[in-house]
């Protein structure tokens, strides 16, 4: 049993940490409040190779192991969770293309996706279908050597930059519905494709979150992910497993940032003639936060290491995402309480963390859904806890 990072992973973490401390933290609060897109940060992440995280080395990517993958999202979210979003859905889509794409699709897209010359995303959710993906209404009807796609997708991160945009569609009406679902790699320059609006959000600012309309968009049959219809749900669910490791790691980063802010403030703020860190009530909050954040971190890296072992991690990633996101919610609120009135001010980082934290409990499958995934794995015997 080894709870240590490898020397290579430690060096990678230090590189990430230095990048976040130098390039993200000094501008995060100002840019986030201004609604400014982090263009300069994105360009530096391209040069670091971070857009190639989940692209195999043979196609020019980093081919990172899942523990290193989690390190990226923890460290970047510690600085600014919105920036993590610019490579989050990109990495998920790259993984899907690398895992499920045809060789021609891999050769066409992965090299440029690895460098960030192209960027991508994933279009699953619709105005009437989120958790219940089998309820999507976007249709793709075969017309010769093309599909004609009609529908609306919403809450799409990177929508204005995605090329291609993998879109979950129904290529057939079947029972059960998932047997007729496929993923198409859509060219955003195609006629009928439009980003109709940006969605206003409580937090998770910096990166764009949009609604996408597909009005009779013609997509070549060659852009059917994997080349076989009816495998879209399977492809998406596999991607969401690593997506939940991503979200869990982001939640750990936000929680760590909240704890760091609370500890620093408690040491500096004085009341009744002494630092408030000397008061037992504050010490108990800090002890609880430190314990729960470390537990969330261990769950997250356990799930990542299990994925590195080549097994399915529905339960493990669900546990990590569920627990870590709840810890992030608590940590941001408790940090705000430690700060008192200053925690409610936009001059302190904690108010941004408080607005960013809820997304992790909602995105990539709500926490109630994660609890059901965990329970079903346990009841069926496919998952177990203990040794």
C-alpha cells in the first residue's frame, strides 16, 4: 500500500502549483468579477501541453495517467475553478475520441487537440433532458452519406471554441432508447449550427457556458464516433467516469483554497487581544475542514488509481465526486464564517469559492444520482468496500 505520489508525479504537481501561483492566482479575482475570458492563461496551458492530457503519446499528447490527470484539476481549481473548465470537457472529449474513435478520426483530430490548435467539448444536456440522457430529443436522420441533425443542447462548456463538438443524438428510435443513441463529431462551421446564447451563472465564470442550436446541420457519416450507430450512450458513460474524477479533483482544489484562506485569515485576524486562531471554536472548524478535505483527496486519488488499473470505476468515481463536492460546499461556507463579514465581500477570495462550489454537486451527474450509482453497485455485488 503506497499513499505517495511517484517522483514524476511530485515534479508535475510542483510545476502545476508554480504555474497556478504565478499565472492564475494574481488575476483570478479581478478577471472573474469582470467576466473576462482567461485567454492568456489558456495560451500558457497550451504551451504546457495540458490540452493533451488525455491524448495518447502516439498522437502527440501527454497520455497522462489518471492520478496526474486529477493533479491538474485539483491545482488549477485551487487557483480558479473556471479555468479548469476550459480543459475539463476538452479532456473528456479527447478521451472519448482516443478510446472510441476510428483510426481515421484519431488521426484527423487528436494531434491538433493535443496542442490546443483545436479545442473541443461535449454536448449532452438538453433543455428537457439532463440526468435522464435517454430522454434527449436531438435527432440525426441518415441522408445518403450525411446525417441531418436537429435539436438544442444546453450548458455546453467551450461551445464557442469546440471544433469538433461531439454531440449525443438519436440516430434511431428504439426501446430501450439508449440502443438508438450515437455521438457525432460536428463541425461548428456547418450551416445550421449556432451558439444561440451564453447562460448567466452564479459562479464558474471565465469559461463560457452556452446553448447550441442545430437546425438541419449536415454531418458526414464519417464523423460518427467509432463508425457504428447505437454506441453513443456507452461511449458517453465511459467518458463520464473520468469526468467525475475531474470534478472530484476540482472540488478538492476549491475546498483546499477555502481551507487555506480560512487558516491564513484566522492567524492574522485578532479579536479580544489575540488571533482568532487561538479560539477553540475556530480551531474546531479548521480541524473538521482539514480532516474532511484530506479524506476527499484520498477518495479522489483512490478512484484515479483504480482507473489507472484499467477497471471500470463507476462506484469509485461516484463516491469521490459525491463526497468531495459536498466537502467543497461545506469548506467554502465554513471559510466564509471564519472570515465573518469579510467573507461576504468581493475583496476576499472566499466569496468566489462559495459561488463556484455548488456546480460540483450538480455537474457530471447530481450527487443524488451518484448515491444511486454507488448503491446499485453495492447491491448488485459489482462494487464492494473494504479489503
